C-alpha cells in the first residue's frame, strides 16, 4: 500500500527514511514494507543457503544477498526496491549502498500486503530492467511462479512439492517443500 503522497519522492527521500523504517521507491511513490512472517524469513534463509551452496560448489562468482538490501533497479535513482533475495553475478554492480542495476535473479516471497506489487508492478519493472529470472513464492497458495526474461521468455507455475529448475544455474533444482 503506498504511503500518503505529498509530493514525488526521490532517492534522497528513500535514503533519509527514519531509522528502521523500510520502504521501496517506485516511480516517485514510497511503499511501506510490513515486517515479514516466520515462514517468509525461513524461506529467505533456506533459499539463500541452497543457492549460495550451489554457487560455492561450482566455484561461481555470483553473490546471494537477502533483504534488506537496496537495489537501484535501473541505476537511475528512480526505483529502489528491496527484493527478498537478490542474486548478482556482476560484482561491479555491488556497493555499500546496494546494487546499481538489475540483479540476475530475484526471488520475492509474497505476503498479504505485497501480492499486487509482486505479481504486477515488480514483474513489469524487473522484466524491463533486465532481470534474467524472477520467482514469486506464495506460501499461502504453496505455489511458485517463475519467469525467464532472456532468450525465449518463459513462465511456469509450480507447487511446493515440485522440483523447480533454476534457469540461470545449470543443475540447480529446488523443491520448496524440502526447505520447510
């Protein structure tokens, strides 16, 4: 839900939020973020571990960064998001202020307050910014929607008991039910 709008918000407003207040800046609007649930946090932790272990064993160069971590999606100071998990393979995009540009893979875990954002607004923004792969995990429906945005674009729906292939990492298959 957007915060009350008195004016068009900027990166300066985003970076000057009161300590502990989390929000995302999208097209001049600040969107407050609610605290995550236990299952939300557990999925972030477990997925980060699985993905990170895969990268480590393959001697990969990508970084797996959980929220809170700022992503300046278009590297233009107009969109700052905090994906639940950002996988960034170009380390030159990473700084102390977050990621400048699109991560390679973004995972969002849906909460009741983020459904519209994750399935529509962020889907469009991530696709147009150059994210290669995007997963939306819905703990209530026990479903995972995956999108591949490069080459021949693809979208698939999986359930928590399904084996879900990761497009950007050959050989990585994740079964969400094994993580809970």
